[in-house]
C-alpha cells in the first residue's frame, strides 16, 4: 500500500524543545572540557546539571512526532534507517576528505571507514552520533511500537511506565555500588532510550494537565543540581546520562517538555529557523570543541564564557552552511 502523505501543522513548542535540547547538548559537551581540567569545578558541575535534558528531550520530541503519524509503513522505516546511515557515512566521508586535502596526505583517508564505526562507541569528532544509531534501532522496532500505541494505548502507557521504573531502579542501584549499565555502550541502553521515546508518545496521547510547568522545571533544576553535587562522588560518574533515571531528573525533563508544548508561541520565524539548526549544530559542535579545547581557561567565569563561545560559533557556522548556494538548499541534506 502506498504511503499516505499528510501536511500537519507545525507545533512551535516542539521547536522550542529542540532548541533547548540542542543548546543543552552543546553546553554539556563544552562543560565536560572544564570538568576534565577541573576548571571552576563546582560551578561547572552545577551548570552541567542544568543541561541534563539534552538527549532525553531529543528522544521525547521524536516519539511525540512519530506516534502522531497517520501510519508507519515498512517502506517509511527502511527509508528513515537508510537516511540515517547515509548521513553518518556522508559526514565521515566529507570530514576525512577535508582532513586529507588540508594535510595533503592520503594516508588519512583510510581513517574514514574506521570513523563510521567509532561513532557507535563514542569516539572521535562525531561522538554525538551514537544518538542516531539508537534511533535506527528504534525505527526498526517502530512498526510494533506504533501498533501497540494505536490499538492498545493504555497498555502502551503501562509498558512505558514499566520502563521508567527500570530506569529508576538502575539509577538507584548505582547508589549501592551496583553499576549494571557500566559495560554497555551508550547506543545499546535501549531500555532508557525507548522509554524517553515512548514517553513522548504518551504525552501526546494523554496531554499533561495545565500547571505551572515552568516553575516546576526551575525547582527540579535546583534539586537536580543538588543531587549532582552530592551524588557524583558516590556513583563516580560525571555524565548527565548517569542521572537520567533519577526521579528528580525525570521530573525535570517532563516539566521542560510540558512547559514548551503548552505555552503559546505563535508563528515565530526565529523558532522555525532555530529548529532547523538542530542537525547542523549537533553535527559540528563537537569538532569545534575539539579544536578550541585550549581556550577552556578564559579566566573567572569560564563556565559561562567557554560554553557561550562554543554555542555562538556552532550556530554561526551552521547558519553559514545552511545558506550555501546549493541547488535545493543545504537544509535538505540535514533532514533525516
């Protein structure tokens, strides 16, 4: 059966969530540099905790959109998986072509094949691409998830809740020295990523009641900073994703998402443009961080100035790339 194409109204709130998630990931990776060098360690850790929603919000937006489709066909799934793999390979090819030309040394070129596989294990300039590999697994299972969501929505919500409890249990286990997730690479922690993806669908099927979600998000952010400060020495992990199963972190993600979705933004051009920056910024920011690591020590307040510098450069370079005079526009290259 041919796939039905429909035009759905753009949800401005989702653009806001994408912007928050995009900037959270960039700032988080920039602050990782400061934490590694123990630069303004206390403030860097507190600021780092405020970026905790980056990856979970990405998955929640994807779930909210995909479970809202009229149908999910095998052809659609194959096309999406193919487009992700093609994008990863194309970016690696372009990167290593530039490296080879800039160094005038063809010995760099074989590194391209290795780079594709390094994205799966969080190595190299495209470390953040592990998210895309997780999405390919989710896409592969999407027909089953979609049928459950459409025809057994309550059961789907119950299963999502069950995954949430597993995430909480695994987080709590860390507090007692039981690190069950440590040996599993990030893209394969699918109980966690499927949970956030499905949570987006649940929030679409059962919209959250109208509350002061912004205030709740602020309170949760303060509590999240406190838990990070006191529990990092206990679990020996400085990454945001180590705390993704914390009830406080879960409240923070949900509150930010609901606040953005429920607020009326109007047809804001800036939001639409910024929303389109997601993939370009996500793709290049890590390279910029690697090239500018030496600038991490910008004096007092580097926990603000360094991430701000990385954000500004990532957005500026992405805008330049998107406005290159290419037939059909560069935006389609980044559309997965």
